[in-house]
C-alpha cells in the first residue's frame, strides 16, 4: 500500500487562512475596523489640498490694499423730519370781527379770530359763540350772508359802457331886470326936497317882467356844462347799496354754550395758508354751484343733500372723484359735481401747505338744498 501527500498552492492557502479569520467574529470585527481607518485616511489625503487650500494671491492683494475705516453717523442728526400734523378743523370766520390771534385752538381759518359774542355767558369756555340753528347739525359757519351780490348780477350790463356824445355847451341863464321907472313926489313935505327918484337895479334889460337867473352870468359867458347824452337803449344800472359782508349762505348749528368774551360774534381760529386757500376755494364752488342752479331754471327737492368726496392735488386740480352720496335728483348731483370741477384748477399749493398736506388731500363737500 502506498500513500501520497498533495501540496496546497499559496493562493489556496491564503484563502483558507482568510476564511478561518473571517469565521471568528472577534477577528472579523478587527478587520472591519482596520479597513475603515484606512479608508478615512485615504479620503483625507485626497480632499485635504482642496479644503485647506490657501490663496496666496488674495493675501498679497490684501496686503497692498489701503486701510479702510468705518464712519458711524448719528442717526438722530440726519433723520428726515417727520411731517407736520395736518390741520384739525376748518372753520369759516366772521369778516366783520376784528383780527385777534387766539391762545390755543385746533381750528384754522382764513384769518385770526378770538371767540366773542355780543351777550356774554357766565363761565363760558367754548371756542365758538352761541348760535341759534338746527339741532343735530354740524356746521363750520357762525354767520350767514350772500356771496353773489345784486350788482354782480348786473355785471353783463355794466361791462358795456354807454355811448357818450360830445359835451354840450350850455350858456348859464342870466338874471334880467326890467328898466326902472321914475318916482316924483307931488305933495309938499318938510322932510324932502322936490326931486325925481329912480332906483337902477343890476342887469337891466328892456323887458316887461323880471327873469330869475345868475347875477354873475356876464363873467361866466364862456363857461360850458358837460352833460353826457344817455343812450335810452342802454340805461345805467340803478344805484344800490351793497353789503360789505361777503359770507356764504349758512345753515347754522344750534350751540347753547358760548363764551365770556364780549364783542362781535367770532370763533377761535388761527390763520394759515391752507385756511385762506380753502376759503377761496369754498367761495368759488358756492358761486359756481348757485350759477348752475340759476341757469338750469329748476330747483331740486327741498331738504335733499348731496355729499361729494374728491381728491385735490398740489397743483390745485381735482385728481379724482372718490365717492358721491346723493339723496336728491340726478340733476342736483350733477350740479354739485360741476360746481367743484368747473372752476378747477384752484391754484398751486404753497410750500408750507405741501409740507403739511403732502401731494394730495381728500376733501368732503356736502351740499344742502332748501
């Protein structure tokens, strides 16, 4: 009997050795740990040049750059000034009241006024005088008047000058007396002498009766009287007394709380460019609105109202109509809108108005038909 021994190759022996090592769990965990460490070191070696790269060019440029320093400004010194608060309440003053600046008030108007009334009220501390009017009515007026005076209605006639003819020379009438007679006393008298008496008056003429006239007509012989001829087709307007109080017609509100100040009725208000501008605008709208109603020859129902909200810009133009709340006829609504828009623009705003109001301002006008 014979025996033979087979020799194992190196490759096969290595595989057997690795298999035995892998079958042992302690050896297997050690091998996995070593493989992980090798893999991490390999990744660090590959990525390190990109992660920790230093740009030498940027460092050299930074070294050559000049020094830079920051300046911190005090924000309070250069902040834009906050806009002034808009005026609180516009009121229409009494033009007949004297100008007097009130101490404190939130009202602004076209002139300075300090509240006053003819009959004072004890402990009265109101900024408006006592007025009799409608209850539950808000009004910014204290007096009522008329803007469109009677002479303004005759403006079309008065604008055409009547034709005047050449001056007419009129000789003044002279006084003329008849020639005097003679008086001869016939009776004897111890107090007189016998004589013929004659009294010679001035301006004697051989006329039968005396004519009344100017005794100095002889010295005025060359005088002339200018008497323009009046065209009967264009008569002159009749002279009328025009009130100096130019105030809009008003629906006054009832106010039982007045003031202790005595004087012509007035309200606490301070003058401002905006107040003067707004007063002129309101007066213009009032006149235009009344003119439209007169030309239409019809009048809306009494007691109806129309409220128009619109935006006025700093050039004095109506930028847009925001809203119209009408409790009247369509014709009444159109008259109110036209009364506002027809006479625009109302003139550019002053610089202080722009500082207070900005570029636009929304306004609300309420029209009452009575």
